C-alpha cells in the first residue's frame, strides 16, 4: 500500500509565496518521476512541474521562473516552491509519484491541497 500525503496549501495574497510538500509512504522500492498537477474550478487538470529521480525537471510554460520543483530521494518527498503567485494560480494542487514496489510500478496521486491566491 502506497500513500501520498500533501501539505503546504493555503490562502496567500498576490505576489506571495507558498511551498507545497508531498511525501510518499509505504512499501516502496523506488520512485521514478514525481510531480505536481493542478485543477481550477471548471478547468481540466494541467501539469505544473515534474522531476525525475536524477533531477531532470519539466515545467509548464506559465510556471517557468516562478515555480521550482525539487525532491529529497532519501525521504521520498517532492516539493513545489511557488513564488510571485497570481490569482490565476488558484487551484487544487495534486502531487503524483511513479512508484515501484516489489510487485508492480504504478502512478499514485495525493488527495490534493488547495491553493488560493486572493487579496
């Protein structure tokens, strides 16, 4: 059983910052890609950023220069530092991890953490 536990969301003013965390817990042999998606009301889920086990990163164009993804492989944790937040960044943010156990490799998702950018 693998579980992703997210934290760090909240309410922030425009121009502010937040740091999201997501820890993968359970019987894990290894984790390849970890990342973040977001979904705003009435919109489809979209990629925010992802990072491989070797540290290669990929960002959505609208997040480049404002968001930074990182991970701690020893703790099976991925982080998303979000700076210069805008009201349009308001969404439910989900982390994912491509996890290998002794029997399979699957993509797991967190429960989502709400980020609201408003004055």
